C-alpha cells in the first residue's frame, strides 16, 4: 500500500532546512513552483502544504518528507529520501 502524506501540522523544520541549504525563500519557492508569500506562510505555520508540495520541498532540500515535519502514513513515502 503506498504511503499517504498527511500535512496535518505545520512543516516545523522547513525554515531551518531552507536556511541550511543556503536558499532564500524566493529561490526555494521558484524551485518548488509556489509563490514566495505562500512559502513564507508555510514556514510560519499559517498554511498547510499539499502532499505534492511536501514532496517537492523535501526533494529540493534533500531530506525526507518526515524531516519537514509532515506526517507520513505507510511504510514508504513516494519521493522521500532517507
């Protein structure tokens, strides 16, 4: 059964991971195809990311979806790296 990503809580580590990667909000937003204001709201916990956004963010930051702070149901998260 494929994993299901539940972005039911803020992506608690998103800002720290972005900064560790040396990316500005503008750069990361462009790479994951979302607006910079939306990325800012995701980082502050005002919005929840879609499962697809979680996967793209994790891919660009070189982390698993779980490392972002999203909950993953199932044994493997598609597109998540560990």
